[in-house]
C-alpha cells in the first residue's frame, strides 16, 4: 500500500490532509456569527461555491488516476464542509443573494461538473482523459489560489492588514508546500503546478502583511482616547439657570455687552453636591432657590469667581 511502498508520499499526503482540513474550517467563525445574527452581513458565497467545484473535480481526477486515496479523503471533507457553509448562507441571505447563490451552485456543481464528466468519459479516451481533466483541475485550482488577489489590492489601497489574517496566509502557504512535495513524489504535474502558484501567492500575502502591519500599529498609536479624565472642583455639580431682569449690583466690570443680537443676562448657579472635605451638602437647602423657565443658550463669555457654589453671570444670545 501507499504507507509501505511510498512512505514519504503518505507522510506529505497526511500532513496535507491535516492542514487543508484546518483551512476548510477557517471560515467557521464567520458562519457562526451569521447563524447567531441571522444575517449574512454582506458576505459573498462565491468562494465557497467555487471551492466545492474544485473539490469535486479533484475527487474525479483521483478516481480516474488511482492510488491517490489521500487526495480523495481531503476533498470529500471539503465538499461536506463547504456545503454546510452554503446551506447556512442560503438560509440567512437576502432573497436576491439566495437566488444568485443557487444559480451559481447549480451552474458550476451540477451543469459544469456533469459536462466535464461527460466530456472526459465519452469524447476523450485512454491517457488523454487524465490529461484533459488534469489541466482543467490546474486551471480551477489556480483561480482558487488567485482569489486572494482582491484582498491583496485592498491591503495595498488601505495600508491595513485587517482583512488578511496572517495565520490564514501562513496555512495556505504551508498547504501549497506540502501538496507540492506530494505531487513531486508522485511525479504528478497536475498536482505540483497549481501549488507552485499557491506558494507564490502565499509568500506575497505574508510579505504584504509584514510591510503594512507597521502602518496598523502606527494608526493605533495615533488614535485619540475616547474618554479623558479631568479633575475639576466642579465635578458632579448641579447647574441651575435662572433668567434675571437686570444685572446684579455685584456684577463684575469686565462683562462684555453685545449690542446685536439683543442679549439677555441669566444667572448661573453652580452647586457642588460634594464638598472637598468629602461630606455631601444638604440638598434641601437648595430647593428654595427661585427657578425660571428652561432655555437653551449659547454662552459668549463666562465671568465669575472660582470654586464650587459661586454665582456667575453669562451674557448670551437667546
């Protein structure tokens, strides 16, 4: 068997199964979130539909060639996992997205796959059948590996690696290396070639991550804190505004009077409910203050003595 006659083929094939299985499970958090929120949140289903199509082709290729059981196992697992993703997506997607996904699914995975099977079975004979199917598998696999190009463009444009996780890029690169070695040991050009392209794209993604990661760090350092702690004697104060008809006799002399528009002087009483000694002021003694109607004002200048419980005058345009 494979383990006896080709121990290294079995080793790399087994490693490829393990890492590829982890890659298939990578979108699971996304679909758990879709399930909990009952919404697809704008996610696209195209990569998962194409992944099923690619897995089906590799299963058919492995069945035709023979002695590639490890290629069958991982792609069968891929079909099952990706189908679950598609079912979840269709369940919670908007109506138009459901229709588009079903159309693409039927076009690729039924019409497309059945057409390729019929073509290889009836129109191509002998070894040419494996060659034709092999080149079809190479083309589809390269298109799957090239899918992250849109994410790479987004990283370059935004200078942010938020949408390109390093762990996923690393796993894809390792997967390409392991399946490349598997194909080399099997002397299978159709397995080796697409993984060379996958390795190049994986290295390119990790390089971009290394370049633009420092931009993300710099942006985080420049973020303004959302909350600023300010220590002030007027903290936890009650403010009451009462309109008055005329200026008080104690009015400071440096108040600026604005002739246009007409200004109304109001008295602002700032009362701190907690003294510096830590004892609370009896709020019952504050209820006797006269209260006027509530007004929205735009203060132009505030003049008054410092400290809590000081009476200040505000000249404002009402």
